[in-house]
C-alpha cells in the first residue's frame, strides 16, 4: 500500500493530493434507524474510490437488528461496507473503536458516531487537513471559530460536556495541548501512530485515550457544528459519566509515581469510614480496642474499593476478587503491626523522638505497603512454561 506524503500544496484538492487510503470506523449500539441515512450521506461526501480508497467498518454491540440493517444497506454503495458484531461489548464504544483499529490496514483512520451528530461531509476535510499540515491527528472541534455545540440537548448536557473538557485538559495539559475538544468523538488519525495493544479504553471517550497513550507528534483541528441526533436516543448516561471519571483516574495513574500518590490519597480518605465506624461502635457500647480493630476493617474495605476502581482496574482479571481482597486486607493489617516495632526501633536505636519516629514509620510502612500491594495483589501470576 502506498504511503501518504505531507505537507502538500494547500491549493490542491483532496482527490488530487491523496495517495493513501482511509478506514472509517463507526461504533454502533442500537442505531438501526440511522444507518441508511448515514450511508447515503457518506456516499455523497466521499470522493471517487479510484481517487481516495475508503472503506467503512461498523463495529457493533447492538441488541437490536442494527447488523442486519447495515448488511442490507451496504449493497447500495460503491465503497466497501463491513460490520463486525461483538458478542461481548468489552470497553464499551471505545473498545469497539480499538477493535476496529486492530483490523484496519489503511493509511488513515477516521472515527465518527452513527447518529449523524457528526456531519459526514467533513470526513474528507479531516483527512485533507492532516495532509496539508502534516498532522498525525486531526480533531473535529466544537470549541474553535466556526464550531458549535448546537446539537447538545439542554443546558445540563452542555455543562457536563464543558466540565468534562476542563477536567481532562487540567489533568493532561501536555498530552492535550492543541486539542480544544478532547471529548470529541469525530477525528482522523494516521494508522502508523496508533498502537492498538497499548489502548485500554473505558466508555466512549476514545479520543482522550488515543491522545494520552499514543502522543501524536502534531495535532490539527477542523471546526464542526454538532448536529441534532437523527434517530434513536442518546447513549450518554450517568453510568457513562462514572465510567469517564474512572477512565480519567486510570489514565492519570498510569505511572508508578502517580499510582503511589493516588494510593496515598486513597489511604488518607480511609480515615473517614474508619473514624465513623469507631464512633458508631463505641457509642453502641463496644470497648474501644476491639472497636478500633473492627473499624479499621471499614477503612480497609473503603480503600480496597477505591483502589480497585481508580488505580488497578486493568489488573483485576489476574486474580479472583476474593483472593485480591484477602491479600489486601492482610497487608493493610500487617501495616498496623509493623508500625509499632518500627517506632520502637527508631526511638531505641537511633535516639529519635516519638513524633518523628512515628512519622518516619508511617512513611516507611506506606512505601512498603504500596510496593507489596502492586507485587502481591495486582501483578499477573507467573506461569510455568
């Protein structure tokens, strides 16, 4: 397959300039009512196949007749249309895109939604902008001059979209530099800069995943007006919002230092259920020593749930959940037993005061506990050859 050459003369049309090929990946979940109109509009937007080879790949997680509708509509179009139906919707719509990327062997990949909120006529423009500028990633943005979020229904969805954008850009200022709309689901990317094996999407915000993990060398943007949904209902729900927050946490904790910081912050938050449990048990008449032991388990459970959700979501499959929580609880309680001898050692052997000895013991046991949690709870088991 021939490669693309960039930059090119900006006065050339896309059809004159392109020497590569494009796979248009469209993730679908119960979008049967949109398929015929989407393919009709794409047929009017895409250049002649001899000038720009394009193929459309639907990666489908539907529970309705969307795959059958796609197969029926595909016969009426000059460009190849394929549908890959997944029995298990691993990773949500983002996971569907990653599976499509793994099957694409073209020079460019364009990702868009099936509900026609992303205007099909911009597909050639996204690729053309990448060719003109030499960009590896071209994002269709609602937040630059000429763009609009008009299709977002209601002030609530607008506020949520803006808040998610600010949060993402605040957490990843370097990776998202030059991307005004990291929540966009409409973009073009050179296939050679995407390593599908490194992607671990959660939910439908796949652009964020690609930008943070693949780090494209150069980014460009094209304005677009977010359209009203053509048919069906929005897939944006409170559950997807929670998955987005978990995805942010997973991306932000990708490095060992970031995981250690997150581990410490989660540990501090565990004091809340611990103290609340201690107050309830002592007020119920339990002696403070056994009450402290029982209340400490509430903090351990709290910490385990947050660490599972925010730090080690992608490593949970290596062990059964009962095995993980048993190991985690053992380490958490061993931390308490180890701290007292350490304090005594620092005071007796090194002549430290009780307060600095306690502080040093807390830091020491924290580092040991973090390392042990990674190694004994969440690292994959070794298998014999």
